[in-house]
DNA sequence: GGATGTGAATCCATTCACAGCA
DNA sequence: TGCTGTGAATGGATTCACATCC
C-alpha cells in the first residue's frame, strides 16, 4: 500500500461498516467478503475494498475479512476503542432528545455533561447528569472531554463555539443552522435538519 | 444557458442561500452580489454564481442579484412557494423534538400529521395534532401529504417506508440508521446522527 | 477458484479565468 | 468599472478491471 490521503467520505462510511459488521448474521463463518458487506449496506463492493485498503492489508485474498479483526481495526482507526465522553450544549427540545438517544452506545460515545443557559434548567439532574451553566464550559479540558454536541439557537452558536474551542474541544457536532468558525485543528460536522427537509419538495413531482 | 444536470449539492445549498438572503442586513440596496452572499455563508463566490446559473440568468452583470427576485426564484425552484404539509412517523424522543422544532417554518414546511405505533400515545393531542396509529398512513394520499419524516427504530423502518410509498409519499427524511429501499421516483434524505458523531473521534489528536 | 488490493478510467463537483454585458 | 455567466481546468471520489495472492 502506498500513501494516500484518506477521503472524508471514507471516514464517514467506516461507522456504517461497523454497524454492518454487528448486524451480520453469525453463520459460523469467521470472515465476510467485501461483496457480502456491500450487499448489507447497499454500497458497491469495490468501494468497500478501496475504503479499507487505505489502512493497510486488512483482508485475505481468496477468503475475505476476518470479522473480529476488521471490527477491531475499524474501531482503532476511528479511535472508538476507548469510551469517549461528550458534552451536550443546549437542553432544549432537541438537546433533551439527544441525551436520551440510544444510538451512540454502539460507537462507545456517551454524553456525560450538559450545559444550559436557561437558569430554570440549571441544577436539574437528568439521567444522573447535573445540568450546568454555560460558563462552566471552560472546565472541559480538566475533565478530559474533547467532543461537544451543539443544540442551541443559532444566534449564540459562535459565542459558545469559541468557549468550547478555548476549553480544548476538538470535535463539534453542530445542529445549529449557522456556520462555525474554528481553528484548523478543530473538526465540525454539521447536521442542518431544516435544510435537509427543505430539499425534499424539489424532488417531488411538480405541483405535489 | 445550455442544459446541464443540476448537481444534488447545488440543491442542498439553495436553502442555505435562502437563509442567507433572509439574514442579509437591509442596507437600502435592493441587490446583493455573489461575493456578499458568499461571505455571509462562508462559501466561494463562483460557487454561488454557478449554482444560480443552472436556473437561467437571474442576476444583472455589474449589479448583482435583486434580493426579492432571487428569493422568489429560489423558493420557486425548491417548490417552497406554497406550504407543504409533512407527516411525522414516530413520536419518541426525537419525534417529539422535531414536532416542536421551529426551523422548518422558514421553508414553508409544517408537520401537521403524526403517526405512532405505541397504543398509549395514540389519540393524544399535541400542538393541535391528534396522534394516529401507523395503519392510518394509507390515508396520506387522500390528504395530499407527500413528505414524511421517519423517526422510528431501525427494525421497523423498511416496513413503514413501504407503507409511506404506497400512500404516495415522494420524499422521506430518514433519521433511522437503516438504508431504505424505495422506487426511483421517491427521494430519501438520510440524517444519521450516530454515524456523524462517531466520525468525530477520528479527527481528534491521537489519544484525546 | 475466489477474493483482495490498486492503478487507470470515469464521473461529479469545485474553482478558475475571462468574455460579455450594464 | 463591476459583476454575472460559463467554458476550461482542476480536484476529489467512485467505479472498473485486473494483477496478485491464499
């Protein structure tokens, strides 16, 4: 394998592969082929092979990928081998739903800290987590938390982002509708629910 | 302008442009340049021009784009000129949050129907909407609803999707973690919160 | 035989550079 | 002069086709 920059799209698919591996029926075989994995996930098999090839020779020609080994390998690439704690900022409708969301556990990510601006919510305990005021964000570095989930109104998003970055946060999942300015070493992933929904009517038959 | 297939990415940016236009400070000028719009949204100006050029000559050389006209034009392209009603399927944590979400109004999309499986929730009225049982999905065509938001467990997603498609739904916003099989004339947009979050640790400094 | 890993080819999207118009 | 609209150039990602290895 030569050096190649790993495409962002490849990284985005790795968690999907991980879920595919988990859901692969244990039929006694220890290995899975790129074709089998591709079929489960509705992608193309060369895609799977190329994605995995960026990280060395993981598979065995003529056989496929050892399921256990591949699972461990992908977790290692994504740094999902040890549990990551994440801070949720904003305990509104969406924030509360995210806190209860069960889809993170598969990936060893756990929300264990919540910040809010509204004084009426501060101090409340939900799921064993005490809601703290936003000014406490600065303590994140001490607590070793480097991932944040932003679920607050757009108006305050850059302000809070600056606080997060100052506290050493390196990854932000942004549910806000605004663009966040961050230094190059901080990664932002945007989920813009409004925009996604607004695209759908375009694809409807005219007049629908 | 010659014929060109409009890239999906262009469509995805149009709602973003729309929001940018709304937030553009009214400084007396009736027009906005591709550069100004690009600056607000942190994209490149040739991108804005190319995106808009797919839909004809909307701007005026030497001047820019008439704000009112451009807004109307984008809304027309996206079919956002008349209000779209959408059905929410799944009134769990996420579903409830989405129902209260205020970010759709900007785009003239309104959730006015809710389906649930859990009998304890059926019949409850939230925000003037009576929660109905999933079997009632078949009535969507009669009600002229062609957009659905899927916020249910993955296991049931394909089943419910089939019901939606049969009821004439043409666009689905899928918060489920599974791939949905749909006919070619139905558009699915996926939001996979777990996967998005699972990507972040990869970008953190090693060991963080 | 059967599957991987990968250069080459293709496809798609972004960016550039500039002709043309107000 | 200033800004749009767009062919051409670039860059990135997917797909193909096949050499290679178990």
